[in-house]
């Protein structure tokens, strides 16, 4: 896809997820920075300051932490998902890594660009805040469900909400995300196949 097509994707996303008038959506699209990232690119490392947020237009980004030498997958972000890392724009070191696990195309935001646009168009700030609050509420709800679910229930939920993700990401990362070993994930999948055969 050419940049123009991804700008159109960005416009479609805003039209679907905000109540902004067309002229403001077009202003945002014109001021939008869209960038390609190769698979394996680290967008953020532990200790870096989180000075960018992202809207995934195509591809997949994984957030993870390293604890006791092991990678612990926190989340996968795919098309039409915002990533605003903890500490974004706050000049504090990140605890997270953000890695493109596919070739990825994303729209990039920075606190400076946001301040400039919000200064010119104050109504964008309230729309942006509403979107951020919705994203946060969804994350909190998902996290609460995740915490009280069994590994099998988490897998079934993932299968229901993001079926393509199961094919798109390496199984060891999927297992880490579900909080199980790759061997346990294999057993869960085998058990589910037997249940439905």
C-alpha cells in the first residue's frame, strides 16, 4: 500500500472511532506521520524514554518486559490499535520493550506534535482524551478478566477476540502472553482439539 492508502486507513479509523467533524479529521490526516518498520525493529527499549505513541495501520507490535532474564509478553497490538506506553511523554525511563514482530506500518504521535495541534484546535484535545479513556477502560476490563481466568479460558478468549493473532505470532510469545509454558500451550490446544473432534 502507498502512503496515501494508509492515510485513508487513518481517516477511516478516526471517522469510525471519533465524532470529529470531517475538516478536523482531514487536518489530522494531513499532519499525520506514517512510518514503515521492519520486522524485528525495537521501537522502545527498557530504560528509554517513551516519547512516541503509535496507531498500528498494518502489522503487529509486541510489548514485553524482561524479568529474571526471561521475556514476559504483556500485549500484542494489531491493526487499528493504539499504543501509548506507560510514561509516554513523562520523561521517565520505560520498563517495557516494544518490538515489531511483523513488518509494520504505524502512525506516530509525539507530545510536541500533540501540543502544537491541540493548541491550534482545542476540540481535538477533548476528543483525544475521550478516546484515551475508552482505550484505558477496555485495557482495565481485559486485564481484570485475564487475571481471574484459567490459561485455557484465556486461550479461548484470545481465539474469540483475535483469532488471526494465534497464527501471526510465534507460539513461545503466545505462551508467555497467556502466562504458560509453550508445552502447556500445546497441551491446551491438544485438549481443545480433542473436545471438538
